[in-house]
C-alpha cells in the first residue's frame, strides 16, 4: 500500500502504531479514495469555482485545529491546499506531522484544474513536516515554517510537486519595505484573498524560489500611468500576490532585484496570472500549467510528423528543445501527449513532415492556458497558438 511507504518516509519507526491501522484509515478500493476534496465551502478555488470543504475523514483523530504544546497561538488556523495544474486527475496522499505527532493523513483524487483543501489544520506556529506523494510515484517532502505573517501552504502539481507560501500584499503587509515611491492607484476588496488572486482576479505572482531572502521591487504601468509601485523583502518559498485592477487592460510590468531588472507586456485577457521567478535573477514565466500537445493528421494517407518546441526563435545556439517527438499517424489519426510543453516562455514550433518540409511558427508572447494543436493537412501546417507568424 503506497500510503505505508509515505508514512514510513515521514514518520520513521515512530509511526509503527499508525501504520498498523492504515487499513482503518483508508481501505484499498474504498469509495473514500476516489472522492475529490475541494476548497472550503462557498470559497472560490484557484480556478474560480466554489467547491465543498474537505471532510478529513481519513485523518488520525478528529481534533482540529491541532495545537502544539508550548507553541504560540496563531491569529487563525492555517491549512493546506493542493492545486492540480496538470491536465489529468491526480490521486495523492498528504501527510502533515509535528515531530512524532501526526496532524493529517489524507488521500484524495484532485481533478484536473481543481483544488483539494485541508483547512484549519494548525492553531499554533512552528515547523511542521509535510509530505506529498502521488499515485504515479512523484514525492516531495517540505519543512513548513508556520508563522503569523504568512498564509496557508499551497502545493502545485504541474505535474511536479511545488510548495509555495503565498501572501496577498499590495504595499502594506509585513513583507513590504518602506519606499518613498510607493504607489497604489486603485483599491482591492478585502474579499480578494489568496485563492481569488490565483483565480479570476488578475494578479502578478512573484515567486522567491531562491534559497535566500531576496529584495524585489515591482512596478505596474497602464497607458504610461504608474498604477502600482512597492518594494518587498521576501523569504524563500514565498509567493507574493499583487492583484491588479481593472481587469481588461494591458500593463507594462517591471520587476527588479539586486541582480537586475526585467519587464513584460502583460495582457490579463490572455494570462490572468502573470508569474515571475527570482531564482536566477528576475524573470517572467508563462505560468506553471504545462500544455498538452495534440497532433492531427488531416490527410487521407499515413504521415510521419516531427514536432519540436523551443523558446527562442533567434538563438541558433539555444539549449535543447522543450519538447521533441516523432509521430507516425495514420489517415485521420490524432495523438495527444499530456503536459508535454512547459510554459516557460514564448514558443517556437518546428513541424517537420514526411516529405522533408519544415515549417516554423513563433508565438511572441505567452500562449493561453490549455492544449496546443498541431494539424497537418493537404494545405499545410496549422498551429493553434495564435497570433502566430511563419518564419523563413
């Protein structure tokens, strides 16, 4: 049983008693293993859809929130949320511990594009162990420092496992640093929290995925007018969320650190959340949800198609392609490769057909979320990421 390996990895010999009762928590093949848990009742998920609260039926004990001895009380309990950004459903187990004490053991299926929530787990601060393992073998352990200034723990399945501590902050949270140029030229309702800023509300998400605290400045312009400016001191793993209003505009976004500055022409109508990374200097990226690749043969004969996906149309010495594969397709046949293309930036597609012809298509900005289709017909090659332009 996979849950036994998860618990052994996290609890060691101290979890022997719990392991002995594992079948009492969740029997293989039981209905509980296939019931998705979602975000708290009535609260929008990261996709903008409200969903019921997690039941916690498979957790050891029923006393929630957990209170550690001799630990400071939090202003409100903290929980864990798992976003499935992949295109297929994922079955997983989540374990949360405080030393030898088990706070949570939960198994659930998270539907593609949905969120599984385990709210109100911890009433006291401190360092807790978190382990996530999926049915396909992905596993990651994380030391979660629960502090007053940060919100719940969010876990992204992309399909890799990523841990983030998000905080919604314009210019007045604990991580903001004093700047004379601080500007917020709009108001954001208090109801726009973390889940909303990762969903329907346009927001800039800055990930400090470096191992050290990093200072960053963020500025946002609309039609030459400075709408937002603030500076931050971000601990590792923190995801800064800055909602930006109104939603239907085009923005110039500038992000700076001691390593330099980078800018981006952002259209929320294409990408509602604009992600940035501080790991190797400030860089913008096109989200974390990988694209499915669909290849179609729309001719009446068998066809060999090679698809390559790169990130830089002008760099002849670019790194290895993001994706490269050969497809042998019968007449009218189509094939899909789930989560084939990482959304790390604008794309260059090279499509080679059996007659040796190579066509190239360049997407100059981030492609919209969702699958990308490459269709080959008697009239040529069609790539669904638009607007595209053909390259010589």
